[in-house]
């Protein structure tokens, strides 16, 4: 299993290829490729590469799926015995990022496999085109 710890939006995330993550808003359009170079740690087949503070030559590539607003967080302030109450809400802008690959020194350590989506569609198409024979 290969994973990396990256820093984006002031937060650190453990990412794996083929999975999507909700991160702080990026200035990229949907379906655009993004390269994250702030890689703090890379784990590949038992080998651990730890950066001080960043791993030299390590990048994580991903595709922006969409931008949206996260769930509302309610902020409620109250001062007891003073009849003072404030109720505010906040919705954070986030980007859904699909991790495509983890690269270390120019070599792709792990990449997203697209085999899960294609065979299902091919199987459904094959079932629809084959004539049904009942005995």
C-alpha cells in the first residue's frame, strides 16, 4: 500500500491514489489536473521517506472533480444573565480532489486504476446486446 502525507490549505492529509478528498478551495477549474509539491512523507512497500520539512522530488497529482460548499457550522454565542445571544452560520468553500498518482524522483510509485468503472459498463452493454435464450 502506498500513501503520502501532503499539506494543503493549512492542513495535513494522508492521501492514497484512487480516492477523493475534500480540501480547502483551490483556484483550479473542474476536470483540471493539479500537482501538489508540499509532500511531507511517502510510504511505499515498507519504505518510508520523511521530509525535513518536504520530501525532495516528491509530488502528488490529482484531478479537481468539483467545487462546493461544505455543511453549515453553527456558531452560538451567549452571555448568561445578560439576554445577549448571537447565532451565526458558516459554510466553507471546498474542492473535491481525486488523487491520480504519487511520484517520487520522477518514478510513479502508485497510480489510480481505472479498471473498476470500465468492465461494469462493458458487462452491461454486452448483456443488452446478447439475445436472451431460455431453455
